[in-house]
C-alpha cells in the first residue's frame, strides 16, 4: 500500500506516518476515541520518560525542586497558551466532573433556584444537579437540542428566568454529538446576569479554541479524549472576572498562598489555583502539555478539516442505508467528531457487540436517551475505515428486516 497523503489547505498530512504513531490501531478498527483515546507514541514516550525519571531520580519536587517547579510552571504556561487564557485562570483538576463540582459547591443554593442545561447531558453534568435538587430543592430546567444555530440560542434564552443561577451544557453533547453555539449562548446568559459552565470534553483538541472568546465563565477540560494524552488529568477554567463569584469549598494543600502553622492563619491564592485540592499526577499533566505540542505540530486547522471530511463521508453513507436514522446534525457547524445513528430492529449495545465480535470494530453502543451507535471519528482514520463501517452496518441492518 502506497503512502497516504492528504492535502489540507496546502499542507500535506502524512496519514500513514501519523497512524504509525498509534500502534493500538493494529489491534482493531477504532471508533471509540470519545470514550478514552488511544495515545500516540511521542506523547506516551513523554509520559514514560517522566515515570522513568521518577524511578531513577525519585520524586522530583522533593529531590530536585529547582528542576521540577520551573517545569511545572512551563507546563501550565503551555496549557494556558493552548487555550488562549491566562495562567491564573486555570486550576488543575482530575477531570470535568471535579471542575463542575467545584463550581456547584462554590455557589449558594436555595429552594427554587434553577440550573438550565440541555435535555441530553451526560452523568458528569446531570447527576450533580439532581443531587442538588435532593439537597436544596433546586429546579432543573432542560432546553431541547435544535439543529439550527439561532433556534438553539433561543431554546436557552426562552428558558432563562430571574431564578436561573447557572447555565451548564456540553460544548459537544456526549451521546448525540450536537455542537452548541457556545459564545452566543454564554453572551446571552451574561447579558441577563447569569453564569455559565461548559463541558469541553468533546471539543478540546479538535480545532483551535480560545476559551475567553467562547464567552463562558467556567469550563471543564480533560486530557484523554480528543487531546490524546493518557488518562486522566483535567482543568477548571475560571474567567478571571469570576474568580470571586464562587467560594472555595475545599481548601486543600495546593490552594494556599501562604499558611502560618504557628498562628493558624492563611491566605488563599488570588488565582484559579485557589480551587485546587489535589493531589494529582504531575507526569500526566506534563504529558498533556506534550500532547498539545503534538497536535499543534500536526496543525489544529488541518485536524479539523480532516475530521470534517471523514464525518461527512460517514454521514452521507449512512443516509444510503434505509434502516438507519442519522441523529447527529449534518452540518460541521452543528457537530464535531461524533456521529450517532440508530438502526431499525437493533439496540445499541447488541449492535456494538456484533461489530466487535464479527469484525473487530470498536464503537460505543448507547441505550438510554437514544438507542443506537455513537461513532467517534479521529482525524487519522482512513476513508476505507468509514466504508468498512458502512458496509457492516448495512449487513447487520438487513439481518433484522
């Protein structure tokens, strides 16, 4: 087989070479990157090197603090640069869930307060607010997903009231792959005096993202889906103008600016680091910065354009199978790297199992709000793999008709 080059905006993407960075691709046909990503060799080697350093030299922040602490600062500066924010607007977390809980627990709640979210949020966003409902009697208000940019913004603004304290939603919804107009929604919420939290799990790493331009007040970020870093590290983004709008609920040993053990006095950091309460694995955080370098070298614009090519091919092919209903919006402006569809006569988990057992295709089956398949489409997949999936979907669909 000859080398597979793809031209994106005048740049040759050597897909064969990029695929060589992902040795796990030799094991299966991979459509489950939206669960936990496979990791490319350069990023894995960066993490392995850090763990080898730990083995040979000991805990770096204790044995060699003059090396480790400046490295940590460089890592955090790199991460802040990648997301277009200031270093002080980021606090390290273990994932989106912890960042979201930090925001929720930093607010005062009384009966009748409202949280507005979409009707298809996953557990990381939904479960905590249901728990708040049990604890404080808050109201959970849900906006429908609408395959229209202006209509989607209206779906939120029409449900805002003077009791709406927080609007929380996924930039790209986990199961159906709707991409929401984040900046427009967040700007409308701010104009009405509300605050916003955005789950960036399924958008960060797919294309250039400037969090301040997205207008959100808070955001949850993680390392291990579309950023291809090992499981698991995360961040809470706090827009600097909102630093004093939520309190610190858990004052951990990584939140203090200083602590006087004799006088029992302290002061918290003036930045988003005040919300950190760790511990966490610094090798994972450093490896995440290495993954940002890896994606930047390939080119985020090229990654996104390649993603659009592949997802469009898949969507067009699914339309040709009569038993299939496409759930994800067709337009790249309303979707990302997830393509969800339903197959007549099948439930999602059974279809998932059949694809894995018969053709070694790894995909996500869903069976709660929807009953179908969620396809994750990383940029390094091949057109032939899109066609292979379409062929097998067609075969299985016809077996139940």
